[in-house]
């Protein structure tokens, strides 16, 4: 998780300038949440992987009476989230820095009143647990469900969005062909998003949990056009998206000619990528 933590920390100051897709997804999540909480606001909300607080601010603006706890693995992201939310001690929105999969330490974290944030007391559990475009970075989705579901009230609402394994699929395909046509022979040309779970993977895991009686899963394709390959790579860097683990793209000194060659391949691949 250190690679992901460092990537997002470095991108924290520029993140919201590039998080266009994350903003679009946030609007979709909000609509579904409002359709669920029609008569009453959720009393207590948990926002997992809150980043700079984009979705947290949306929740705050729409659920005035809710007590919101938001956290992220990046201390830089949390610092910015507090600034952007005008955080003050004792307010209804609280931020803390933590690893979403460090369950042992999560259970020890307390709020401003020294009460455990993660409490099994039914009166202190969460009415809503949300995660906007963050869970795909975590190692074990099944363990995530097992842990957080313990702190959700009966008939509570758990909603999340994830990027699927076709994220940056055009770039992945273009890189493969670029490497084949060049003298570069990295051990693995697959970018990290190709390892993300598919819709079928999520369904298979979700169906193991009997308490998820009203399970709904929806697959949506959102597209963002870039004028050139450099703009795409700038966006990847700006959002802190880590692709270095499974490819040498950032380990190569890219000349203007190499980028031009890659862009030519990229444009040729775009029209074929969704045919399957």
C-alpha cells in the first residue's frame, strides 16, 4: 500500500484538477443515495478513501444533519480535505488518516469526544458507508466487506463505485504494441488496472454475504477524450493513479518521437477497444 499512498500524496495538490471521472461518478452515487434516504438523512456516514474530500463535500452539502467520518491513506489528501471542508474540531464532518485494510488499528481510532469511531453498539453504527472510486486499490474486497459490514446498522446502506479492468484499456493495448515495435522488453507490459476485478468477480464475492438482501450492481462505461497521449499521461499523473507496478512506462525516458509513435498506435487502437 506504500506505493499507492505515495502516489496519491504526490498528486494531492493537483488531484481535483484532473479528477473529472471521479466527479461524474460522485453525482451518480449521490442520486442513488438520495433515492434510498428519501424521508430521513442518514445519522452517521463513513466515507472510505475520501481523498481530498470531493465526495465528502457532496455528502455534507446534501445531508446537513448527518455526522460524517471520512478517511484516506494519504496524510496530504486528508490535510487538503480538511482545508477544503473548513474543518473545525467538533463539526459534523471529521477526517482521519488510516489504511482501509488495517482493521486492527481502525478499531482503535476515536473521534473528538474520545468515542470509538468503529463501534459495534447498534446506536453508534453507520447508516451509510460509501466509497467513491477507491476500493479497487485495496487488496482483498471480501475482507473489506466482512470488516465494514460489522459496523453498518441493520438495513443500512453500503454503496461504492470502482474502476473495472478496462480502465486505460486503450493505453494498455497501445503500450503492448509499442513495446513489440521497439527495443524495449519489459518483464510485464500489463498496466495495473488490468488486474482490477470485473463485474463478475464482484458479484461472485457479494453473493457470499447473506445479509445483502437488496444487492444491486451496475456497470457503466464513462469516456473521457484527450487531445493527445501527453494529456492522458498528465491526467494519470495528476490523479495519482499508479500504473508503475506492472509496467515500465515511467522507467523509460520518453522522447518526443517515442510519444508521437505511441500516440499513433493509441489512436489506431481506440476504435477497436470496445468491440468485444
